[in-house]
């Protein structure tokens, strides 16, 4: 069993040291080399701006090549009623409609940039674990269709064999607009586009401190100091201690995945007949899908702890997977891996400018399309293009909690409660 992402088989990470000389002056420093940072840097470079991007580790080593490769509108965790109670009807409508366009945006970006990412718009099936969950899904679909024009349909328990080989569900919901891609191949294709645009990329170059100056900023890295007019912080779940203002507003949570050994096409036809993306109605998110080549099942969910514990993660995810698909008990595990996602206290992604720094982060576990989109918008904000940079998520204060400094020590207990609630069907 390999303890690295399955995605790295087709898209291995480049671990060679960064020997490029460090520029002492640049227009914009982008911190973080994930999808957000690449997207921000690309917009700026194509506008003629000199951009220097710093990544603390290997380029693409973080969540960008560790995620499940599932893309959808990523509607707000609060739901329509929760959104309206916080933001009102008009703002809620803007948020939902903009979110619906995330997948269209990503598909157009991949096609326009000619990136080979195994992108397929196959839809997503979300299984209802209880009849009450099915009824709730039906109401949510009706609301979303009315508010946004979302396309989807309910699947009854008697018809669910057309969608899944699991007998665990009481029917479910199909989201027609969702899709999947190979995150590692997407990242590598994206990276080549950014390199061609002329962005100065520095891997294995963590930023240690940033100092404001009369003309901009001094960015201290392990390789030296770079001066810049603007700084964009795009670190999401990997936001370090050098950025305390954002660190105390993010909840880094570890998500884990496993890949099965190869299975027969006949088994795949039974378990995932339409090769969709999959999820269900439990509190503690689980997500699963066929590999892009259709030979394995990839299964993900919350990790066993905040630290990377491969064996514990494998056992936890296998137990969940085998509960849904008992037929997989006889199939081995080829890969196990984990990475960090970033939640926010208001369950909302955030973008904007604070204390002079530009930022985009907090994708709440749904970052593939969101981060690419937010990064592009952030690039336009830095350019001063208010029209192209505008989003429905502007002007949303990014909250924190008293005494919280970025260490989510309490999350294991919260996750344990949700696991317990799922077992009881609460």
C-alpha cells in the first residue's frame, strides 16, 4: 500500500531543488502555489505585471493534487434558509447564482487553456441514508431549482440500482451539472500555462515574514528578501504562523482518501453504473468516485486525526466504504493519503483585501472549481478591475473566535460527535 496520492502515479511531483536566482524586486508576490495562487498569478502575468510566486514545499504537493477531483457548484453549507437569515434574500440569490456557474467556469477554463485533466461532466449521485433524508433532499432540490435553475432529479429507492450498486440508500438525488477530473493532471497542465505566461516560480521557499514599507512590502523568505507593491495570500489549509491574521480565521481539517486495487469492469458496472461522482447524506462528509480510467474506486472522508496517520485512515475509510459497498471487502487497497482543507467559522469562502493584503481562501472542502475561480477574481482585484474582480462574496467579514489562534485542537471532539450522530442516524 503506497502512502502517497494515487494521482501522483500519472502526475508525479517534481522534488528537484529550486535553484533559480531570487528577484529582489517584483510587482506582486503571490504566496501559495495551489490552484488559487496559480490562477491569481496567471491573470496578473497576462496583464503585464511582474509576478513572483512562493510555495513552501513542492509545487502542487498540497490539496491541489490530493483532493478527490470532484467539481460542483459548492452551494453554501448553511443552505438557503441559513443564507437568508444571515445575508438576506438579495445577497443569497447572488451567492447561489454565482456558485451555480463555478463548474461552467472551470470547464471553459480547461478547454480554453487546452489542459488535459480527464474532465468529464458525469453528474453526482447523493444517496439518502434515511427516508427523512430523501424528503429533505427533494425539498432542497425544489428550492435550488427555483432560486438558481439548478438541474437535477430525484431517484427513488426502487430505481436506485440504475445509479448505485449499494443497498444502503433509500433513494437519492442526482445533480446533473457536477463532474470530475484528475487533480494532478489538472495542476500540471495549469502549471505549464502559468510558466508560459512568465510567472517567476519558487518552490521550497517558505515566506517567513512580511513587513509593510512606504512603497509596498518586504517579503522575507528563506532565500532572502523581495520587495513588492502588493502581496496575495493564497495558502488556504496550509496557512502558516507567518500569517496570523488569516490563520486565526481558518480551521485546517485533514481529509483522507484511499484507492482500491483494480477491479473488473463488471464490478464497476454494478457499483457505479453511470461512473458518476458520489456522496451521501451523513453529517461527516464521505465522497467517492471511479478513477478516471474506470479501474479503481477512490473513497474519501474526514481523517482519523489532525495528523497524518495512514494506517488509521485506511481502516476508517475502508470500514465506511465496505458498509456502502460490501462487495469491496475482498478488494485490496493500493494507496492511502491525506491533506488539509480549510473551513471557516461562517462556512463561507472569503476573498478581498485586509490590512493591505489581498487574499482568497476558506473553500470548506469544495475547492477545485472555487479556488480557480476565486484566484482569477483576486487577480483582477489586484489589477484594480472592479468589474471583472467583483464576486457575490465581496464585503463579507471573515470572522474568528475569541482566543483562537489557528490550532483547531477541539476539532477531533467535534468530528467524533458527528461520527456518533451518523451512527445513531440523528
